[in-house]
């Protein structure tokens, strides 16, 4: 397909359609409302449904209902909206249903602001809902990558029967870049016979499917939690993604950064290189599971003296970075979280001050 | 062919068609030609990539930028500063309005109806055929009808802004020119000008283009890129 010039939010909507998802339930919030604006025009063209819920709480349970019935379904929201959905996300994870949630993050806490932020890292990777539930979390750094991640999110959600989150910052939603879409991939979830409550008529198996998250028997509840845990371990083994930059030769320090923040860091690394200072970067593409092995490999380079986590938050991912560097090197954080994105010049100053 | 504008010029169009880049660059171009320019940021619907992000650069060049009060600069609230109706009542030189996207963004013009009544207006619809929804002539005409209905205003001309941002090629400009000409013809309005990234200006086959061309120096860039310098503004 020829390229189109699209905002990230529009491209996310189109990518979901291309992934065969024809159910979109949402509630508007800046900076992601363009997904709804795009899909309100586009869904009727492909026979799909866009339904605005009366709140994000309602939307969360509309997603649960559609997912439980074996339908591909997704929603998009921004930070405070995701907080409202988090109860439903926990239910969906407990009932082992697939669904895709997109969080185009804005500054927080509370109402915060409407400019870009990455301050929902901990929420997405560790605290999305109550109980022992986790999401598979992917973080795009370009509009094209957002398209690819959204299209992958649906099959991954079905493979693991677990919600998947695309964690983008406001800039990913709002910026425009040329994008190409892969061919139309409309396909049904392959394994839904085992769980979808879509009536006995279509099913090969004769057993009843039941969508539930209530297990009053302590042994059964523990078993369900063990199943979930085993699934999260499988994600760790099978679905980790990261990208390295300027790590082939020696480097004095390693930046860890994701999303659009990593693109600022990339420019800074190029500018530092022109001054003769070599800095490497690891960009996690999945935040859960975190690319712990890639990080361990990158910090094992003898020339590397420092690891710097740069994020649009007050220091969230740095907790994982610190955990996986395992005390081998000093780890520090730099960031901002008000909507002002650190500039390449600021990154350069921090690098020089800390280790170069 | 030279670009000549005075009086009130209103820039409208679909979301993301490039209204703001066109407005900023048109303001700089006319200012460099000796016209007094006031540019109002009327994008009340989208909080990202607005004229206000280029305010320091524009002010430095001597262009008068009309903005919401400072404390609301980063809001997406429907704030219309009284200065806007002032600049419309007594336009001197060029009064340029950069309006928000789609019919939703253009609704603000209905609120300015009193100030606009009886005035000679140029209302220019910016189109980029590489964007969804405006990739067909029908799509462009639909947006036009929607904007005219909500804003209660008639579009008087087309601005062809075919681009893929920094990936734009000469071919994109020529194909876009042809498309824009057909949109103008179908809508029975003139194609007022087209744009080109400044780096392609000298490479374009001018004989193939029968309308003025505005060279764009991209201003609204993500934080890992630098805006192009506006200093040598004669184009």
C-alpha cells in the first residue's frame, strides 16, 4: 500500500481495523480523541462498531463483555481514563480474555495536563489493577511502529488470553509521519473455542465456557493465579523486544529510553558522536516483559561506566533498570514530566555531567 | 507569479492538512515583502503543534502574533481573545487567521460573525491529498461543505499543500498540484497557491505549475528535530 501521512492516533485506529478488530468502545480524552474521531468515520465503512460509553468505567466492562464473547475489541484512552478502566482490566486478566488497551499518556498525577508524558510506566507494567495481574506492554517510538504494535497486539492478546497495552506518550498520538499499512489481515481469533461464550452452535467442543474472575475455593483461586503466573513467565521467555543504538563499538555509558523520548536521545547520541563521545542506547520496545537480558548484555561492555535512564517521568523505568543492572554499574535517572520534553541539548549536558 | 495578500485571510481545512505551517510561512513571506502582518492562532480544538509554538520566532521577526492569555496557552479550551475581533474590525496590512481543523475547528468563525460581517474575506482551504479523508476530490469537497456550514462562511480559494513532510519528493508536488487544480475546478474556486518544502524549490519545473508557489520552512517539529531557519525569508 502507498504511504499515507497520518497522526499516530489516526494510524492506531486504522491499524486496529487492519488487524480485523471491528469493535471500538471509548470515551474521549485529550490527547487521544483523534482515534475516536477517525474511527467514527471509518468504522461504518468496514461494517464495524464504534460506541461511546458513558464513562471509562463503562467502557472497561464493554470491552470485557465483547472479549468474553470472543470478539476482537479495543479501546484507547489517556492516563486518568486508564485509571478508571483498571478495575475492569484486572477482571479481564483474571478471566483470561484477550483485549487491547491503548494509553496515550498525559502528565499526571490527577488531571495533570494534556501534554506528553511517560508517567504511567509503573501503572502499566506493575500496577494496572488489583491482584496478581500483568499486561503485555509495548511502547512505540514512531507512528509506523505504533501501527505494527497495534496489529501485533491482537494476536498476542489471543495467544496469551490476556490484555495487551500499547503505551504511547501524547506525542506519538499527535505527531504526523508517513506510514504504510500491511495488507488487510482480518482473521478470527484462532483459539476461541476454549473460552469464548458465543453460544454452543459454533463450537467444536461440547463443554460449556464460563467467563468469570470469582474463585471462592482457595485452591482454585491459587490454581488460577499459578496459571496466570505461568503465562507471564511465557511472555518473558517468548515476547521480549528491544532495539540497540550505537552499541557496536565501545561506549562510555548507556542510555535506556523508550517511546518518543528515545528519539530525542538518539539525536543527542548523534551530536555527542560528532564531538567524539560515544554513548550507546537500549530502547525497550516491550516494557513488560522488560528486556533484561539485552540490558545485561549492553552493560557488560567493559568500556561502559554508567547507565542513565531517561524518561518523561519522575523516575519509574529506572527502578527496572536498576534491578536488572544488579549493582554492576552506577544507575541514574534524568527526566521531566510536565509536558516539556527534554531537548537533545539537555540530554547532552546530563551525559557530560554524569559520565562523559 | 507573486503571492499578494492584504486584508483578512482565513486559513481553514481538514485536521493535519498543514494550515499552521502554511499560515506561519505565509506570514513570514508577506512580512519580508514589507506588509504589516498580524497572525492569530485560532486553533481551539487541538493542544499540539499550534502556531503558538512558533510565537517566539515570529515575534523576533516582527510579526504580531495574537494568542490566548498566557495562563491558557497550553489549554484546549474554547478561549477567544477580544484582540481577534479587534484585528478584524480594523485590519491593516494582512490579518491572517489560522483556524483549527475540520468543521469542529472552524466553528470558532461563527462566533466572529459580527466582526466579519460586510468585510471582504479570503477564505482559503488547505488540502493535502496524502492525508486520509482528503485523498479524493469528493473528500475535499465534503470537508469544504462541512466547514462552510459550521463556520457560516464561503471558501474562496484552494491552497495545495501536498506533502509527506520531510519525505516529500518533486513528484509529490507535481501530482499534488494536479490534484489541487482539479479540486479547485470541481469547487469552482481558484487555486490560489501551492506549497513546496524550501529544499525542493529550485528543483521544481516551474513551467508545469501555473500558480504561485510558497516555499515552506518547517516550524512545527518534534523535539528531536530543529525547525528550519526563517531568517533568509525571501522566497
